C-alpha cells in the first residue's frame, strides 16, 4: 500500500467568466490544491461520503453500506472504521442525518428515530437526546444533509452543555425557522429566531420545491445560515446577539431562484432543482479565519433520462469570505470533477471535495480521491 500525495497549485483551475471579472474576483492566489489519493485499506471506501465531519486532520465519513463511520487520517494516510450497532443499547437506528465530532472519543450523530446520540471512539452510545421530546405542535426538526434540500447541522456547546438544532415552525405567529438550544442537564430549552430571507420572504411557504428550507451551520460561536434559493448569508452571534446580513452576490449565476411551476408534480420539483441556482451551506475554516460557500449555477433542463448526468454537468463556484464576512472573491471550480451530492467537508485550514463525477473522463480510478483546497489569507 503506497502513500500517494500529489501537491500541485491549480491556479488554472480557478477560472472566471471574463478577464475583467477574473482580475476583480478570482481567488487563486489565496488557495493551493493538494490532490490526495488515499491508499487501499481494509476499510471499504466509498467514492463519495455525503455526510462528513472533521477533527484536525481526521476526516470522518458516514458509510451507509456498512452502517459505520470511516475515519481517514490525512496526515498519516491511514484509515479505520467505527462500526455502529443496529439494535440493543448502542443502537443507531437507520441512516444518520447529522455528524459532529467534538473529539475522537465524543462523536455526535442523529439517527432516523430522531435521537441525537453521543458515541465514543468505538461506536458505543454514551448519551441520548430524543429530539421529538423538545418539539411543540406545528414544529418539526430541521436536521439534514441533503444536496437537493439543505444542510442543517447539529451543535454541542460544551461550556453550556447544550445541544442545538434547527426547527421549522409551520404555522402561527412564529412561522419560519429557529434554532433550539436544549440543556442536557436540566432539559430546559431556549430559542433563537432566524431572520427570514430578504430576497425571498415567502420561502417558508414551501413554494420553492426542495429548496424551501435553510442551511444551518454552527461555527465560531455563531449560527451561519442561508437559503438555497438566494445568495445572502445571515449570521447570528450567540455571545453578543448581534445579527448580520451579508450581501454575497454571485457574479456567475442568478442570485434568486424562481418559484416552482407546479408544487403537485414531483417531476417539476426535479426540473426546478436543475434550472435554478442552489446555494449550499457556509463552512468555517478556523486556522485561516475564513468562510467558504459553494453553489451550483442554473442549468438548462434536457430530456436526458439520467438526472445524475444532468446535475453533474452543472458549474460549481466557490466564494471566499474573511473573518468579518467581507467577500474576498469567487471562482469557478473545475467542471465534471466533483460530486455535487454534498461531497465536501470543511477542514482546519481549507475544504476538501470528493473527486467523483459521472461525466469525468480523466479520473477513472476506484480509489478514494480528494482535492484539498488549502486557504491562506
């Protein structure tokens, strides 16, 4: 088993739509890309991990085929697997929808039974929170990582010993979205209202097909949220209560999606997801004090029966912000290279994307391949 790390600076991969825009907005000088080919191991690697988290140089990915967490050490190029039980006192029921690594021996997941579970390094359950016990009538938990809908993470506040998760309120005066913080010691909870979209104020009405829920990420003492249907970024600082709305317009795509033509026809939902832009979650890069957002531009719908190929033909862009959410720039990522099915993860000093695209003619290996975008501001 050979360790293979190829370090290259892909300034030519970060391209723009015009020379004028490239000079003003391109961010290739802030990044270098390290292509990592992980060596074969006893761990049954997938080509893409849709649910991921990191801790230092450790990358954790949910292996749905094995009902396990595959752990990759990007420094030593080794891997191991943490198996999860289907039944019994250590059961993790069904697939997981969220993954948070507080430390290698404190791993939080949310399962299909809507239990937020604290696992140890061997997959044993140390603590359980039943999310449904903390939902009121007309509320539903917003915990997911789905390329078509949203990424809504969970958070553990160690100082306050609280679990945080998103909540959708479907009716009444509070209709919209919020973050609920539950004390693990007392069971009391408090709420933080999320601002509505300034561009699409009726997004909570569900008129935008799959893209009717916000992305929610917890980082650096803040909740970072944005709506897949439009380009603004919203910030709430838990410590100060300060709120911020960031104009994060893309110079390469539409900045507001259209409404779905027919909410009763799922074929129209699928079409809506292709012909409109989709703005993904905002990721925090702590060592660089930077924030990163990926998004897909709109694409012409076709008669191609394989929607994966249609989706994989779209263009993806990376927007970089400094620690004060000033927009550093925006660049187009390589076409036909990455998995657009939430195939990325924030790391300590950058982000990684899984190299896996059905239209990629160059990358034909069965190995797990990552592009590691290292950020330096």
